[in-house]
C-alpha cells in the first residue's frame, strides 16, 4: 500500500519552479568540486521526528495527521517501516537514522523488547535490500521510559546502568546487522538537575566505563562503525554532561577515549550552548573530531530546543564551509534531526519541510564551495596572519622563540600597526556570494 | 596621609550590630573546622575595581568620587598604592591582586613602562614589609591598549605576541619579587568576533606556545607560584577561547599543560556561560583543578558581566560547600573581582561593598560547614547511590562488568525501582540550615 | 478511603523541628500586622500540577507514583476530587484552583464534556460544604486539545473561537456555582509562531471581543468574581500576546477593558520575560492592577518555564514586600502554580514541596513585614527623593513647572550633587534582616 | 579640506561589481512601487557612531583611526562637521541624526554649552544650505555626564530634572532651527538597577510630566516635528522604563500622550527584549505608532547591544515588509544606529559598513516588495482566516455574537477541522524570493 498517495517522487526542477513538491536547488547528480551533491551532502531522515512523533508538546496533545494513526503496537510499527521506505524513495534520500524505540514498541520485559526489535529489524533489512537508502546511524532510547528518570549510564541506580548496557549491546548488534555506518550516543538524561543530590564524579566515571564497554563490545562483534557523541548543554536535565564539543573533548581525553569517538553536532544544541553552529563545527574540525551533523536550526530568542528544519541560508552556508574545509563528512551525514511545527500537521508538510532543508543545504553548499574556490576568506586570513610567516612570527610558530628573544624584540619595536578585521566588508561579500553564486546556478 | 579619614578599622561586632562599618558575621579569628576564618577564606581586594576604576560604562563617564581624583601619572599611581595599603589594613584583609597597568601607568615605550613598574613595585614591596597583606596574584593587562585589538597571545600580529610575551615576562619577575602566590591568565581579548576572518587553530596553537614559554620562564627564574587560567565565555570578544572550566581543561590536556595550570573561577563568568557558580567549582574540583576564586556575582537576567559584590547567600553557601569539600583553596583565595555600582560612588561604598561580600562569604562558610558536619547532602547521596556498593553495581565501579554480564543481569530484572531525588525537600533543608546555622552563631 | 495514609495533618512545629512533615515557619494563626498569616497569604493548591500531572516531559513519559494511577475516565476524576480534599485538609490550605479539564475528562462532544463537568462540579460542591477550602479561581483549558493548535480566542478558525466561548461560558457558570472568587485567563496558545502566517491585528481584536463577551456574560449571570489575565512571554507559542504586565495593560487600555481586569502574576513568567518577579508585581501595583499571584520560581539559567516550588527567600521576601505595600492581595491569593520535579515522584514529595513553598512565603512575609515596620527602604527612598518635596522639585511634581522655569533654574545651578544609591549597603541590610527577622521568630 | 581623500562618491554599479566602494543593490533612482528607492528608504547617518565614537569598550581604549584624532574641543567639533558633510555627500545619503553632545563639547556651564551648540548649529545650518542631506532627528544626550547617574527626567534629583528640561528645550530650538523632521527620546538612564532604592511611580510620573512639557514647548515655538520614543529593555540600567513598544504604549496611553508620540524602533533593542525586529514593527504598525527606525542588528547569542550594521537579509526583508505594509515610514527614516566593529578601525570601514547596510536594506526592499506584489503572505493569510468572512466568524468580527449564540453554535459542531500553518513551506518560499527576486534584479 501507499501512504503518500498524492505525492510523487520529488525531482529537481530548478529555482524558478513554483511546484512545492520539487527541489529548486538540490540537484542530486550535480557535480560540486568533483563530487555528486548527493554523495557530498549525505542527507538522512530522522525516523523519530518524521514517523514516530505526534506533535505533542508540554501544553498539548498530538496534532499530526498520519495515515497510520489508527494502528497500534506492532501493526503500527510495521506500517511506519513501510511508510518510511516509501518516504525515503519519494524524497530520494540516501540515509536514515533511528532509536530502537522509534521502530519497535517496548515490550513488558527486556526479552520481549528484543523480540519486537528483531521482527522490525528483519523487516527493515528486507526493505534495505531493494532500497538505496542506508542506515547512517542507530542509537538506543535511554530517556523516555520512567526507569531513566535519573539517566542511564549516569543513573544513581546500578540496575538502570545494567539495563542500559543491554540496550546498547542490542543496539550495536542491530547496527552490525543493518550495516550502520555510525553509532550515536546522545546524552538523553545524562546530566543533573541539582548538585545537592548528585555525585558528579561517580556519574561521569560510570559514563566513561559505559563507553569503554561499548567500544570493547563493538570490537568483539566486528562492528566497525564510527562512535559519535552528540553534545547538548541542557534539556531535559538542567545540566547535560555533554555540554558542547569542548566539554565532550575534555571528557574523552580525560578517559582515554578520544581516539574512539567523534562528535555528532547539532545546530540547535550549539546555539543553546551559546555558540554558533559553525563554531562547534570548527572546534570539532580543528581537533579532528568532526563526525556527523544533526541538521536543524533553533530560534535564538527561544530557550529550548525547537528542532526546526534548517532554512537559514547563512547557517547552511557557514556550516557547509566548515564541512567542505573538513574534506566532507567522511562516514557522517546530514541527518534532519528536525520536526515539522505542531501547526504543520499535514503529511504534505513532511515533504515541504524536508525539501526546505535539502534545498537550503544545497544552496549553502553552492555558496560555500564558491567562496572556497575563490579563496574569499582564505586569502583574507592568509594576509591577516602573514606576520607569522617570517621573522619573529615564524620563530614563534616554529617554537624557536622564548620570552627572552621576544622581550628583546619587543623592546625595540616602535608603534605596532594592526590591520583592520574588515568584518562589515566580509559580511557584504558573503551576501553578494549568497545572491550571486545562486544566480549563476540559475542560469546553468 | 590618610585617604579614608572618616573610617576606622572594620571590626566584628556580631549580627545585631547596626553599625554599617562593622562585620556582622565575618569574625576573622573564629575557628571553623579547626581553621581561623581568616585563613580559610583568604579574602583578597582587586586593585583594579577598587583603586583604579572610575565607574565609567559604555554610556557614560566616570562617577567615582575618590580622594586621588585630582592626581595624574606616577603621582596618581603612588597615591593609589598608599591608599590601597590603608584600605587593606582598615578592612583587615590578607591579600590583594593586580594587573600591571592597574598599579603603574604605561609609558611611551615598553622600556618606560618597565621603569614605571619598577618604581611602583619597589614602593609596594616596601609597604608589604610592614603589612600583613600579601599578593595573592598578579597578571598583565593585555586588552586595554589598542594594540591588543585582536588579542595578545592569539593576535594575528606577531609583534603583539612578542610584546605580550615581554609583558608576562616582566609580570613573572614582579610576581617573584613580591612573593605572589599565584599568577593568573584571564582571557582578555583571546577569542574572536567572526570566524570569517579567524584562524582558530593557529590562534589556539599560539596560545599554547605562549603558556609553555611562561611555564619555562617561571622555572628559569624560580617562581613557584601556581599558574591559573580564568575562564570566561564572552565579552569583550563574542567568543572567548577559555569559555568555561571544561573548555579550558580540553585545551590544557590537548597541549600537555594540565599539570602546570589550575583554574581561577569567577561566579559571573560561570553564569554567563550558562552554568551555576557551584557547577564550575565542582567540575574543577573533581578534576583536581580548583585553584582560586574570583568572588562576585552576576545578574542572570542581564547578559553582560556585572561584577557585583557577592551578597547572594545561596551562592556563597553552595560555593563554600565545594571549597570546603576541596579541603580549602590551597594557594588560592577569594578575590573580590567586583565593582561598586556606578551609582555607589562614595568612598564609603567601597567599604560597604567589601563588608557585604565578606559577611556573605562568612555566612556561606558557616552554613556550608554545618551542612557538611551534619552530612546533610552526603548522607542523602550515599543512600541514593548505594546500589553501586554491592552486587552488579559494585562490579560496575570495580570495572569487572561487561555488556555480557550486564545484559544477563538485565534480562532477569523485574520492574526497576528508583528513588525520589527529593529536590524540594533538600531545598527546604537548605533554607532551614541557612536560617538556623546563623541563629546558632548569633547566640555564641 | 484515604489516599495519603501515612501522612498526618501538617502542623506548625517551629524552626528547630526536624520533622519533614511539619511547617517550620508557616504558623497559620500567627498574627502579622494585625492579620492571621493564613488570611494574609491565602495559599492555594493548583489542581493540575498536584492531582492531574504525571511528570511527563518532552523527552519522557510520566513518572509520578499516585494512588489513583490504576483508574481512568470518570473514576479517575472522582478519585482525584476525593484525594484533593484530603490533601487540602492535611495541608490546611484555604484555597484551590483548577482548569475544567483538570477535574473532568473531555467527552466526545461538547455536550458530553458539560455532563462530565456537571457531575464533578456537583461532587466538588458537596465536598466544599464541609471543607474550609474555597475556590480561588477556575479557568478553561483551551490549549491541550488539537483544536487549539492555533489558539482559542485568537485562532484563525471561527469554529474554535465559538467552541472556546462555550467553554468559558460554562467556566463562568461553574465559577458562580462554586463561589469562585476570581476567574483567570492564561494565554494558552494565544500568540504566534511566525508573522508570515499571522494576522496579528485580527487576532488581538478577536481577543478583545472575547473578553468583552466574558465580561457581559458574567454580569448577566451575576458572577462578581474578579477577572484576571496571566501574562507569559513565550511557551507554548514563540510569542504569547500577554507578554508581561505592561503589554497586557497596553492591550486592556486600548480596548477599554482596564477597569474589568487585573493581573495574575507568575514568578517564572516574569523571569522568562526578562523581569524580576518583584518588577512585575510593582508595575501591577502602581497601576492598581495587582490581582493575584501564581507562586512558583524558575531557573534563570534555563529558557523554559520550570514551574518550581518557590524556595528562594530573596524572591519570596521581595514579592511579599510588594504585596504588603499593596495592602495585601484583596480577592487574590498565592496559588502554587508549581510542579514537583520529575524525579520527585513520590506522594510524599507533594507534601514536601508545598511545605517548602508555604514556609518560604511565610519567611518572606516575616522579613518583608519587619522591613516595612522599620521603614528600611522607605526611609532611604524618602531621603533619596527629598529634592521633590521643596523648591523646584515641588513645583515639578505639582505640575507648576515648565521648560521656561526649569531652564531659568538650571542656568543658575552650580555643580549638581547626587546621592549615592547605596545598593551594596542595602543588600547587606536585606541579608541581615533575612537572618535576624527569623532569629527573632525562632525565639518567640 | 577633504577627510576621505581616497574615496570617491559611492555609486551604484550593480550586483556583479567587485568594487568595494560601490553599491551593488542600492540604486537610489530605481523606482520601487512608484517611488524612488532613495525616497522610500530615507537612509540616515548616525553622527555619534560615525564621527564621534572612538571604538572604546568596557575593556579597552579607542582604536578608531580618524583624520580628526589630533584635534580637541571646538576645533575637533568643527572638523567633524566638515567631515560629516563630505561623508554624507560621498555616501549620497539624504539624512543624518545627532545628540547635542555629539556635535559640540559640553562647556563648564550650561550657558557655555549653549554657546558651543550655537556655533556648531550655525555651521551645520550653513552646510545644509548647499547639501541635500537633511536632519532626520536630533536629541539631547542625557546619560553620559555623571549628573545623569540616576537618570534625567526620572532622576531622584530635581536639579537633574531641571537641567534635562533645559537641554531638551534647547534641543527643540535646534530642531526647529535646522528643520528636523522628528525629535527622539531614547531612554538613556531612565530606568532602575534595584527596586530597593527606587520610587518607580514617582519616576514614571515625572517622565510623563517631562514629555507633556516638551509637547507644550514644541507647540509654543511652532516646532511641528514628530516626537518619537525609542524603546530599549536594558542597558545601561538593568531595567529601562521604555522596555519595548507595548510597554511604551501602555505608558503613553496611561498618561494621555498616545496622540503626541510614535516609536523609533531599533532592531537590536527588539532582540534584547526577546522580540524579533519585525515583531516590534508589527506591534507599532497595527497600533498606528510606527514612526522611524534605528537600522542595525544585534547578535542574539550576545546579551548586550552590539549595534552592528544591518546585513542579515532575512531581517531587512521582514522589516521592509512591515514598513511597506505601513505605507512607508512617513516622517521617519532608516537611521544607521550602528557602529563599525572595534577591529574595523580604518576610515574605509565606515564606508564599507554603510554600504553593507544600505545594500542590505535595498535587497530587503526588493524582496519584500515582490512578496507583496505577488501577495505571497497575504493570500495565504486571507485563506487561513477565511472563516471570519462568513457565518459565525462574520458575526464575531461584526460584534454580533455573544456567548449564547456561540455556545449554541458550538454544541452543534462536529469535529473541528484546522488548516496547516505551513511554516516550513513559507520559509522555503521566502528563501526562493530572496534568491530569485534579486536574480531578476541582476538582469535588469
């Protein structure tokens, strides 16, 4: 059966198209810098937001009108799998991601949950045989059930730690079974609400133990996907342990895990932490830790995670700039960890939203690529830092300077001349590239 | 001459005193947990806010009415030194802190600046001979002069790096000369405003080089004070590199500097980063990195660093709880990096403000000490995490568990029982301790 | 039957009591400024948080362990009514508040919903006959059901407006039936997410129409309770129309409704709007619009409404200061629009939390009352503004000055002398009063 | 003499131009909707940021390299006037704005200040005779001098009130003399830092008195410019009285001033208040209170007023949408209340920055105009709210409905059908218009 009967396969129709169900800028086969857009962008659909979520919020019930709303239990789970592959195909997207509990209902016992998962994983595997869509990553939901009220690997309750371990064990087996390219740890409730009842050290030590066990087990079963940590500063707990990339890095380094993990960076989590999206990407990039991306956007006037579909072209451009400078995302992808607004409750909105996101990243890619081709920022930066390429600057970067040689140099300096940072001019150029890189595209 | 003629030495008069120029709760000689309050709290006056600042803000000129306002240049600098030691004595405070430029005016050349500093340092040294007040730390101002427009050690200009190195070299020599117990690096303008013109990697590598040179030079001259980094997330740059403790830790670890540095934690910087003050203290504490404290408070409804004198008793209590659990501050102290409000422009307000801060930390100490004596939080936490002291929990913390043993355990678990976190009750108890620990004190 | 079998009636035991199930500071019969504490504070239990909510959040299912969890439908509704009156009695609280949907399940039709309500209202009425607990206010839930996805009175759908009108009509009838002292309008989803699809003017005009109809109908049926608007700046919509007190006032004035409404001010909504709780109380007070209070607290480091039980004694003191200066709350009360943390899932926590809130407001009342008795702020303010009591200042406030007379005066002025605002000293005094007003109480 | 010798008159060169000193999109003579771009946009240069400010911030000294830096006093003031008119001409901008203290130094007495102002105003008047550039508005600086430490019209000191009155009296006379089209009141320090020392009611009453006197005096001297209030929520005080448009409106209505004033809306002040720029414009527009605009942008991750030149094309588009729907700005204009970054210290940066802002608003105008021409949002909104054009909806908006008729209607309703808000689709369309409206322009 078909779940999206009124919607045909979404095709590239170019920027002048008025057809809402077409890509205006995302042209999967178009070559950017020697690579197909499709292979470069590695878009992924987030199962939870698109097939599982119902639009409920803390003040209201679900609003989403879905063709599977009349079903329950395993029937519902199966219908969602069917619908999901129809959706991937119609959207022409190469990847998807899921939590275990998105795809199969939790049973009354862990064993029953395993069985439900086995049925659904088998079904997904069958679909994947004839689908081009691959599993970018999977993960285990360790935050929804009341047992995780105080976290999973950082719970104060050893039973919960054990239960969570079993869940991730199963998750890694599923990952191997379905050929997942990554396995993600999002913090869930790994954090705290008040220090008055919290043993932060024990909780973080346990988290490290948990990660080491996961690494060991993956090795044991031959799962060679990339492990990813997804930072978030707050929500649901007041203080999430994986606050941002730097915090995650400090934790990994302190626990000897920095070789085994990279980061899955989410735009809205970055802004909740007080950073721009591109900041988090840059920090990960220059530390060799950029793994994958949860592509969405937040609203900086709003203090919670809104998980909006990404449409801000400044953000997509500056994000793609970091990604292109990173040589692409490697095993990672651009996963739309984004939800349609509660008021966008039609099935059509699922397509509108993904098209919006894919077109926005396509535009960002075109603009960023052009900026890099023309060395717009690179040339400026090269000139700006040129004093480190000769003389005392060269000595500094070659580790030949000391406070003695630098003081001797400084004592003989006259007035120091600085160079303007030209921020306003650079913003003008960015706007010009945004408008003109695309106008070029329009005429192709 | 006297600068604060109308004000006598501030003495402890107890909680019923109506005399504004007395301590109500800070009783330097009172023994808390085997230590004099004075030795435990290690209060320090910040030279810049108290003697140098004039109350100007981005929208207005200075307002502070000071007995040295008619002076300029070295005369002004000398008057401030005289006034500062009178102030320390009248306030009965064991430490002070300064930036080089707080105490001596910058000359037309670096050499002239050195000379000005030498004169003033000699004068300070002379005063210190007969004063009980010691130098908690000094540092170099590398942010006010236009040459630092793009940072100091992270400037794009090698000349600025060299100039800054000379300043810190001199700073370390002064530290040694005056017996400073610590040397602090506050980020100043080490950060960026836009990634479009910034080479973050080079800047951070240079910062690490700078720190290594400082460590080497300190060793060379035999300065054995503790090096401290002071995190701040933003202001003056949009993104300061030393965002918070975790970020600083990641940087130090990545650059092999984690043994040479600890952190100087400022309350208002913590809240600007989205953390509580006690969070930053806890993170530093459990990583063995708690060095010293810049004692102040911010206003969480305000998005800039207000540097208010600390009067929030919840904050002082929870901060002192971390400090007492740390076994005290070691070489560090509680430095009032706080400024009187622009509207509190009388000389008297300098005393009111310090008394407010000292009394508030004294109260916090009394309450935190009582909480620890009665094991209020400890007992609760011990019980809350008791599942890690036996059985599967014990195996986990002793690193004897694996995903195999944990799964086997989890498959046999029935419904998991969690324990209430009792946050509301704990907050009640905290209030009760706040009011009662002090009422006990009142009757002593 | 009893729902809280292990808990006896909560009694005042004084500040030294270690019994968690006692009031330490709230002494209902104690006379403050000629009034019983009970009559002054007018505490109210919020039905929704205490009896209806299950502890779910956007990332997880309900955690609350309640003796009525096994029930559904009208059986559940009835059990909650029974439990609620047992709770009011054991807590000894004079008021409660509810939304229609808190007390009775929505039926399949509006008519069925009415019937459910009629049954429960009758039952409540019966309980009220023998209970001292009265209905502070009721309201209609116009945000949970999907029909309110775009608001109620500001919906783009006229059917929703009509449906909402019917709900409020019924709500007013219930208010009259149960002798409610106020009727509250909280904004629910009256706001917008994006201006791109919003006719703000029509929506606000419709809201005014809705309020006028409510006023007319109340008059018609002889309901003489006070109408209250409860401001909130955001959540669930990105922009709620009733942003804060000033915004609500502008709206009421522009629509000729300022005589018919006052404000119900919530602490956490104030801070989400960037104001302190006491700011919103002050603005309402000086405009004669302070109606009632939703007593809770937020966390200013968190960007969503946390609705915590109020335990911050600064906040309760400064709030009670405004309330006492207002001559009390009149028809209003202190309604605990607060929820136990998701991790505080025991029934006992409901008592701990309310005790925490009641004790905290009792302390705030004692301290504020003492501050007012001693004219601490009043005397300072009187002196600070004394220049408006004579000469040119008197002319100004008596509206006798003009730009001509003021210029003539100013041209003859020498240097203007200002007075220090003494903020640090005032904060010290506030701390001293907080600790000492209570230590007095302790000895009574 | 010339101050900007290396820079020629800035001309429109079209979107392909690589000349930094050209407009790419702002074409003053281009007709948009029957009006020249120049007449529609009414750009204005802010004297203070462009000619007076030196780039100092709370952590550092001025950095700006200006050809008048060697001058002081009246010589400096005169040089700035000369430079300003050269700048206006080279930038081809129709308006400028100033505070009294931007253009002339304050004297030792008010009389001397008047004299300085008279000299400079005469000089400006002379320049204006041969310049096309007019005075959009002037205002009085009542916040920089220490006398305004506690505000001007809301000071606790009657002398300050009087002094401020004299300043505004003079300001109105200057406005008349120079043909100013508006007169602006920005809040300055009209607000408070702590309620503990503040008589909010007296302060706000005095503010109303001050405004009434200003209105009276303007009438007396025949100044018929528009009075404008400029809202800002915080900074420099913690709470500014003119928080946002709604707050200002409440104040004006309560004091019978709503006919005499409109609002001057600043983008960065809007976001500091938790609103979008377009929100504030919309609120002003639908209340008939949109007067003028301070065109800049903030950084929503930063908690202070950054006053950046506007380059965000989403913001300029949505702002211009409101302005075009308002039928333009009337007497108002787009004043660049924006400062070059502290690191953009070259004279060239002043041109880069203004060009960036003017081009960005030109693009916003083109896109907004096209959106309106095509009724993109209007059609969607018309359809979305269509239920109010017939039946029960029509009765509601025609004030013919009551709770009785609405309940009768609601009781007969079946399931209510809502329409999707299509937010994601609308954002896609906005992006398409942004890119395509301009690509059209490119080919003209």
